[in-house]
């Protein structure tokens, strides 16, 4: 992506590298059958079946159907490379949402204009670009105040959305579970509330004064209720219902988590930037078959699977929603019950995309979100993924900058054994050390010992199996009758 900054302070970004052609679905054994991905890619238009007078090619059809967008960003601080990376990410978000990126404009200024985000002069320049390219949407790389969006929309003459609305739209497209859909809808409604807008007579739901000629008559007069007030009341009612629904789901999730805590099963949470390879890593370790796609926010629904250590002990692995720079606070609040999996984990596996141009900024962005959900106290294990797609010189640099990280590739399996060994080492060990002689007819107890405890040694005697192990408190209580 090339950036040219003119004397006027506006930069034009060439986005020719952004292809709209869909990559073929890559399936591999560790990713499972990927039925969810097959379903997502299932609907295709068959050319030549139209009954209209003139049929269109697939390329023409996509051009007709895809929203055509112009990207606009403000470079207030940092380097030009960081500004370019932010715009590149915005283009990837727009493409994930189903848009065709026509142009990218980057303006150098100290801070966003309070009225129109860009300033009135630059806003008129954007309007000229919109007219020249035939765009129908402008996407701003930042969160717009309601007044900024309205005034900018009035100048450019097409729909204007911000980065927050774009991310919410992607979440709405990809949410699948009942909990995920409710969380996304709640976030969208809370974002929409201060941005309700109406025009002219559409605001009035009930007339005042003389309305006989209009057919209102007696009973139709009075202050009434404006359309915006009615919409706002309906949104508040829906938000209240969604909060109750999410709270009920949270209770179920909390109960399951408490059950694992009582059994003292260690928990590992996989977190990281969006598209860093978290789901691929979960699939590689557990064979979960979670949806994997080379797209931003491909999976939103939390998935928990069990795995075993080399000594037979169980632990859980939880895949979580990906993070991104400037993740909307509405989403953080709505997904609070899901993100609690991270805060309550015994170990946080922080997955980093080693092939990204600026992995350091991704690490910082993830840690900002972790601070928002009070998860910075959870022990963190940095895992640099996608080393098969990373240049050797970049890997050398990352190894020197992140000496305690584990480097692996979920796609090829390289480094996975080392990762599993480090996870096993970093997870807490059972607290109680016991020595017992378990009768031979208590095979069920020995099975639980190997499943939930850490067996240090065993010896077969005349009366039973002499075992030395570390176990959880509840299991130590079961063994009390057989302790030496």
C-alpha cells in the first residue's frame, strides 16, 4: 500500500492490492470438517439463469451488489507507517463487511475537527472523490460524534459511518449463537441510541393544533410523541430485554465455570488480536473443528474444549473473540460474560500474528482490552503464530524482542510440542500431596487419580496399588480412607 502526502495535508492511499476474489476454502485435518465455514460460503450465484433481457457476469454482479466505499483517516500522531497500517486494517475491515474499497484518503492534522472530523474544506474534497468514483459510503477511521457524522454526511452527500459502526456490522454478520446475536444486538442498540435522527414531518406521530383538514380531528391533537421519542422508548425496552437474556446465559456460563473450579480443572484462555490464528491453534491442540477463515472476526462465539497433559491431567482451553485497535466499548460491555473466561483463567495464551507488519502494536492493543476487563493479573504466555508465513529476518527480530515467547505455526504444527510443554509447566499443580494404598477393586478411584491428579509414582503391593500423588482437595478427601 503506497501513501503520497500532498502539500495540502491530504494523502492518497492506493489500495490496488485489495482483491475481492474469494480464496478457496482450505481444509486440513486439524481444523476438522469446517462445516460452519462451508455454510458461510455456501450461497453462490449461478450465472446464466436470469430471466431478465440481459444477464450480467459474476464480476458485474459483484460490482452491483457490493457497497462501494471511500476510506478517510486522520494521522494525528505516530509514524507514517503506523498510519498506513491503520488504514490497511480499515480496508480489511471494510472488505470483510462486504464492501469494495475504491479510494483511501489520509489527512495529516493535529486533532480531528470538532464539527466535521476532517474540516469543511477537506470534507468538500472528499465529496469530489465520492462523485468521481461513484462511491455510496464514506468510512472514517475513528469514532465520530453524532454531530460530526451528521455534518460530514450533509457535505459529502452519501452515507457516512465510522470504525465502530463497521466493526459492529461485521459482528452482526458473523454472530451465530443465541448469546452472540444478543450481545451484538445490544451493542448496536447502545451505539444507535445517541445517533437517532429524523427529518421534518417524519418526527411527528401525533398532530397538535388544527388538524381537521388532515383527518386528525378530535382525539388527534396534543403534544403527542415524536417518532424519535417512540424509537428511543422501543430501543430502551429492547435493551432491557436483551440484558435479561444475556444475564440468564451468563448464569449458565458462570455455573459451568464454577463447576470446573470446584473440580480444580486448570483453565487456559486463548486471546489475541483478530485473525492471529487463535481458532487454528485451538483446532491444532484439541481437534475442536472451530470455524477458521482468513478474515477479521471470523469467529465470535466462545468455545471451550478439554485437553490432557502428558501426565494425564485434564485442563480446558477456551477460544475467545478477537481484539482490535479501538475495540468499541459497547462490544466490551456486551461481551463481558464471554470475556470473563479470560479474567478467570489460570493461564492466558496471548496469540500474536508474526507475519503482521507491526505485531508490537497488536500486543499493546490486546493488553489495553485486557486492562478493561481486569485480566492483566492473569499469567500471560506470548505465542507468536504463523512463523511459516514470516520472513526469517523478521523472526530473528521478534525472537530478540520477545525472548520469553513461544514460536509456532498452527498450520504446519511446528513448535506445537514446545507450546504444550510450556503450558503444562505454567499451569498450577494440584495442591495436596498424598500417599495411599488403593484397593484393586477401586479402579474408578485410580482412574480419577490419573485424570484429575498428578501421579508421581505407583507400586503394586499385596493389598493394592501404593500411589504417591498430588491431588485437589476433593480428591484427597476421597483418598483419606486409604492413606497410609
